């Protein structure tokens, strides 16, 4: 029952997103330039959905990995698997200023990365994070692995998030026509 509800919800969400973009292209009074910008937003939307679908596994599959296959012992105390969900916000707070500094430094040198490249870096970091945890998962055969595998994966995922999330929101605000910015940001 749960899998069929989840699958149905997935397709409803995909259909609503597609309908919204099609309606914007076909039924809105957008100029040619505005349609091109909405096309860029659509590409960013797909990239962001892909990124966040991978990132949000932290609350499901990755917690199961932490619970079942990770050594969570801290001396005589066993750390709850749910504590691993605190790693991403901690890294966001610690690394947010570093990411902002990198962007400012690149911009001052005239080496600012394109929007597409920033998204590509974020997606690449997400993928490398999953490669890290896949290597850790291969070691589970010998017994539970150390938490460092999850920590390093979350570090890479958070770095990717810092390349995708603020850049994506900012670019959508710049690309969307003023009269539909709320609708596009909501999407």
C-alpha cells in the first residue's frame, strides 16, 4: 500500500510540475526572451530536483545505513543513528561562510563560474559522496564500518548543497519575469 501511494504521489508531482511549465510556455503572455529564461529555469529545476532527491536520502536510506551498518559506539555509549541527521546542518553553518568566500574570491579575480558549472559542481559532489558511502558499504561484509564514511559523505553532500541551493534560488529570482516570480519560486 505505501509503495503504491508513494509511486502515485511521485507521478502526480511530476505531472503538476510539467503542467506548470507547459502552461507558462504556452498560455502565459511571455516574450521570446522570457520563454528562454523560463527554459533555463526548467533545466535548473530538473538539476535541483535530482540533487535534492539524492540529498534527502539522509532521512531514510542513510539513517538505516547508520543504524544497521555503522559502529556508533562512543566509549560505552551508543550514539543514536538519528544524530547523523545533525551533520548536514552543522556543516552548512561551518562551511557557508567558506563557500561565500570562494565565490567572492573567484568573482574578484574574474573567474566566477557559470550557473551551469556551479550546479555541475554541486551534482558532482553529491555523486562523489555516494561513491564514498558505496566504498564504505563494501566494507560492511567485515562488520560495521566507522562513522567516518558517513561523515565524509555528508561533508561532500553539504559542499554540493552550498553550490546548488543558494545559487539556484538566486538565479531563479533573476531569471523569472517579475509578474510571475512568486509562481516560479514556488515551483
